[in-house]
C-alpha cells in the first residue's frame, strides 16, 4: 500500500504519520522502486544531539552539530547498499549543513551539490512553507535518468512526506498529483 502525503499543517502531519505506518511495513518494496526516475530523501547520518549550537554558521563546520564515527560508518554503508544493488544514482542534492554534505560525500563521493531548498528550517519556522513548496516543485520535476538522492533534515522530510525518519533513514518517493507518493523506506 502506498501513502500520498504533502502536509500543510499539524493535523495533516499527524494523519500522515498514522497512515505512513503501512509504508514502513513495505520496506522491501522500497529498493525495487528506485528505478530510473526514482527519488529518495535521506535524513543525514547520525550526528549526536538535536538542532545546532547557538551561533551556528553554515560555512563553518566547527559551529555545527556534525557526524560522529557511527554516522560516518552509516553514510559509507548507505552508498555501499546502492552500489551492491547496481542502482544508478545520477544526481545527489544536499542542504548546506556540514552533516548532510558529509553524509552525501561519504555515500556518493564527488557527486553532491548543495541546494538551499533542502536546508533545515528547524531554527526558523517562517521558512517552512516557502522552502517546502520550492523543494516539492524541484522534486516533482525529476524524471531521471537514474535516481535522485537528496540528503536533508528530519523537518524537511516530515513536511514533504508526513513521515518521521531516523538518522540515515531514507524515504522513497515519486511525484503524484500535486504532492509526493511514498513508496517505502530504506533502513539506515
């Protein structure tokens, strides 16, 4: 069973989270869904803590919450899973945060490109609606060739799909109507 969600408010997020449990049960369907034109949204790998320290600066990783050794190993395993399955990744987008960029670089060396549409808005909720709309518009245009991988943050994935994600977890989606259809999840 697939779940179509794109949430504009807390009530819709709650409803989508309840409905999303069926997508979680369909984890085995997620890998085969990553065919030509597929999209997967990954939460960055494990970076202990929550949010970022006061005074965080995008261009300075020393001011941010970053991957730990477990997160680096998790990111490498992520890329290895794609290579073992022969999944052709042709584009990798990340937020401008160091933890998303590092996750992408370890998983898909030399392929990542920053896109501010996938930056976290955790600390600035006023950016939530316009940024989510811009990210959704970009994702709805993807047709391949190959798979698009986006490494972003929990808040972004939640607003785009209505699902919560663990560090390093992926949500396979495809454009449908005005939103995204969730095809399954990829375990970290």
